[in-house]
C-alpha cells in the first residue's frame, strides 16, 4: 500500500488565491503609506496612514495564513 499523502488540489488552489491577495496587499500597503507621508499637511494624513498600516498588517497576516493553507494542502491536517 502506498501511504504517501496526496496533495489536496482544491486547498492548493485556495492557497494560491490567498497568495494573490497577499501580493496585492504587499504592493498596495506601501503605496498608500507613501502617499500619506507625501501629504503630511493634508487633513486626511492620519486616516490614510492608518489605512496603509492596516493594509500592511493585513499583508503580513495573509502571508502567514496562505503559507499555513499551502502547507496543509501538501501535508494534510495534523492528527489529534
């Protein structure tokens, strides 16, 4: 009997979708933060900076979550 685990293709495609969101956030967050710092005298400085920082945190969280999902698709869930 072959006991090697098979790759869960549906979960792999889901993790690749999460990676696409992560890459999008990784480019969007620095652009928004840069625009905030470029316009420090503007009244919208703080809201734009906060949105940029939240996008950066979301990029980090999505990166870890997508890595966790891709590892789960390759190796399966942990046995309890």
